[in-house]
C-alpha cells in the first residue's frame, strides 16, 4: 500500500494506523503543485485534490480518512472491535471528529474573517467537551484498547492549538499518552516532524 500524505496533515492518522497494525506500506508526499513524490499528477489519482489517499496493491485508490482508517483496521484485524457497541462507537467517533472538528478547522488554515473563526472556536469547544465526556477516565476514546478513532483523535488534538481552543484536561493527557506511543514517534520521524 502507498499512502499519499502531507507532513503533519490529517493523513498522519492513517500513517499511525498503518504502523500500529504492522501492515506494509510506503509513503508518497504531495507537493504544493499537486505532484507526487514519484512524479505523478495527484489530481489524476484523486480528483478531490486532498489527502489522505491510499493506493492499494491492485492499483485501486481509496480516499477519506474514515474509509482509509476502516480499511486498514478491517484488513489487519486490528484497531477495531470485532463486534458489539464498541465497534459502532468507533465509527461514530470517526464521523463526529470528521464533521464536527476537522471540518471546523478550515478557518484556521485559510484567511477567514475573525467572526468565522469565533464561530468555529465555539463549535470546536463544544465538540471537544463531548469527546472529553465520552473518553472520561478511560485510556483511549472508546475503551481500554486503542482503535482507529484514537489515530484520528491524535491528529485533531495535535491541530487544536491552531484554533486557540483549550482542550479539556483528560484530552490533553490522552494526547500526551498517544504522542509517546512508538507508532506516533515513528510516524513523526518518517514525516520529518519535530
């Protein structure tokens, strides 16, 4: 598998999941001109023009974090409860983080008016409180075992300082625990992050 990524972008969640599961992968970065590290036109691979994108062994491409994370978990048999409500809570958390957190980071990555940033901060603060309540005092978002939801959670928490929203204490502690995991340390090294 080949993961198309930008360093420190949301594709980091997929990168962490690949390492956690032990699936073989290679990384291909995308530059500002939408060219891949191996010289291809990224828009011909993913017309949406954004990452992550995962190229499978048979040449099929998958896009969207939720889908790629689910594919990695299903393929490896790891990072996703097999059955029961925890499985559905994992998918629920992925959807929530995508729609209610990731989507509201947009004003902080582009030149948006302060009013839009203020609205986004309100929504983000509410969303982080919901996640904090869901996590409670558990080691991970869904329970005592890491899931693909935690891979995505790491990224959404890592980006939170750009918004100026203060994270609840248990999410900050959860972020610190995840940051110390060997998979995260390895992903940072492979993406050239500090």
